[in-house]
C-alpha cells in the first residue's frame, strides 16, 4: 500500500503541460496522484493538441500567468511535494525556480521531483534548445531527484548510453551537476529485462523487471515522476518510493485500455478498477 497513514492526504503540485489526449502531462499527473491517495494541484506551462499519434500543436502559457498559478496554489493550499514536467523555455524555468525557492523559505525540506521532459513520445520537442542550460544550472540544483530517460540523459550529459554501466556513469555526472538523487530510466535499452538505475546518498540501486512488449506506453515518464512525488510527499524513503512508483506504472501498462492507433495511454485507475 503506497499511501502512508495520515489524517489528510499529501498535497502534490504538478507543474507541467496539458495533454489533450489524457495520457501524459498534467492529466497523467492528476490521475496518478489521486489514485495513490494524494491531493493533486496544478500549474499549466502549456496547452497541447495531442493524441496517441503525436503532438499537433503547442500553445505556451505566459510566464507571468504560470507564476500566478503556482503562487495562488502555494500561498493558500500549500504543498508537500512538487513535480515538474514539460516546462518549455528559459523564462518558464526561471519562473518555476523562483517560486520553488520562495516556497522553500517556508518549507525547507520540500521534495521536488524534476522530470526533464524534452521530447514527446511522437518526437515533438517540448523544451526550447536555449532552455537546456537554464534547466541544468537553475532547476536541477533545486531538485530532490531527477528522473531522466535514456535520450534525456544522453542530451544532458553528452554521452552515448548503450548499457547499464553507461547509465551508472550518466547518473554520476548528473548527480555531480545537480546534487540531487538521480533515477536514470532504462526503457530505451534493448533486451528482455528493463533496468532503472538510482544513485542517491547510499550509492547505486538497480531496479529490474521483465520488459512488457506493448505499444501502450504513452505517459510512463510523467506517471512515474508523479507517483514518486506522491510517495515522497507521503514521507516514504526514496528507494521505497521508487520501488512502489515503478510497480504502479507497470500495472498501469499491463491494464492499459488499448485506446488510439499510436502510443496508447496507461490505465491510471487500476488500483480501483479492473478492465474486462
């Protein structure tokens, strides 16, 4: 059971883009946090016209309005964790960093899960090229844990990652760069076994499962990061939060509803409902 015993649900603020197809982004964040017993709050960075076949259009949210959303939520409802996903450009990242730093003056131990979303499943760019430096120098040092997949880790480190040992080296580079724990996700490696590598204060931990052969993996990164943020907000130790987040995502893939003709969405409500 992921939810810790507590009087009120943990509050998680998801800062990310909207996915009109419902499989990734803010929609995946809300579904995941709610299914795992948390209270989901949001700040939208962009609207997208998106489905299982790809992203057809992106409408960025002005940084000033993004700031208003974040401040409105934090000043009234507060948060027990923050998760960031698609951010867009440098002005949006700077805004998010300023607001996280501002809130941390009140809640110093606030967990922040940074999913460095750069490219959508269908190949559309979700991070402006000039924003990469801002992401690394300003947001990463505020993170509790980073959750890059292999293509993201390659872009962030400049390395070619083709093995678990490469993933470990990339995790070390990103940890030195940020000071955060790093979870490098190995779903893009070939083979029947899927391995994720976590590097934290206690060293390396590898998590492995048998690969699920399916096209229904849209939103797995968003879902994992939100599940991890929920576990941390519920005061779970990092490694346990990672373990349970991975289990939640795996079951969401196994119970995927089969929608769409491309990379299909997961079934986030599998803890409550069984699809026939």
